[in-house]
C-alpha cells in the first residue's frame, strides 16, 4: 500500500492549463498514486487542451467569475459522483496588460477581479460543493511562499494571495462545525509556468530566487505537485488551516554570501 493511500480517491482539480501548470503536476502525481482526477477548466479552449493531456478523465467547464458556472459545476459533480475526496484550487489571474506600474496605481477593477478569481472563488467553490465532499475531504489551494516581500512586478497579486492565505483558516474553522474537511495551502516559491511568464520582469526575479535557494537550483513544479498530493492524502490528516512553504530554503538565505558579494562588487 502506498504511503499516500490515494487509491480510488476522487479529486476535483480546478485550473488545469497545460503541462507547465501546477495543476498538471498535481493531477499526474495523484493519478500515478491511483487517484481519479476530475477537471474543471475555464473555457472550451482549455477543455480541448486538457483532454489531450488526460483523455480518459472527466472535464467540466467553469468560469469562476460567473456565479452560475460555479453552481452548474456543483450540480454536475453532485449528479455524477456520490462523493469527492478533495478539491484543488489552482487558479489565479491578474490583469497585467498595462505593464508594470506602482502598486498605488492599481485600479479598483484590476484588484477586485484578481481577488474574485484568485481568492474568493475558493470560498464560493467550497460552499457550492459542500454537500459533495466526503466527511474528511481535503481542500488545497496554491499560494506563494511569502506575501510580505514586496516584489514590485508581482504588484497587487501579493495582497490578493494574502487574502487567500487567510481564507483557508476561516474556511477550516467554518467547515469544522459540520465535518472534518481540511483546508491548506501550498505556498510555493518562484516557478517557471505559463502564468508566471505574464508577469512583467519575472525572469530576473526567478533567476534571483534560484540563486537564493540553499541548493542553488530552482524549485520545480513537480515538487509542488508532490507536496499537494501529500496534503490531499490521509497521511496529512493532522494538518489543517496551514500554509506549507515549499521554496528550497530560499526564505532563510537572503544574505547568502555569494549574492551579497555580487551586490557589493
């Protein structure tokens, strides 16, 4: 028997985009462990791409900006499955179409859209799916390793992720009144994904983060997927309302002597 004991577990994964996405590596990891991934994607284009990656698994379409889509997804899940054992919330969006600009120039529309898609959607999905969750289901979301470091190009997404980090605590408390459902976040360091490619100036920050890791090698999306699989499994049953930092030790190594020397040269 596998340590994770995910055999036959049905996990809804929201946010599959392509092979570079965190959702892909989570799905692949749990599938290798015998779990049954169920996918929710934002539109027909992503449905077509997703079906090429996982042709034998079920897909649904849900744009979390639309309340009716969330309700339709919940109804579809309830009709097709007796219970689901987990939810992976792996969606985030920020409108960087205007390029980098100071944080104080963030527009109301940009911030609220990012907040809805990247944070509040977890509340709405969890509430809509509450009757479909197994009593001891595991819900996870993908956050960032720290929301206190002001990486300027990331802009208003850091406060949005801070909201997401707080949201898991309140959901865990709220759901504890009627279930043993757990809510946790994987707080990942900088990753090379299609989504990150849209952040202005991201590559420089990614290269710095790689140099700041203790092993001098960047965090991989596959490593994040493995951590997520652990949190979805019974082996993490004692972990609830937590954010698990996965950053290869970067947060302890900002004063690495090699980095300091380069700055002072």
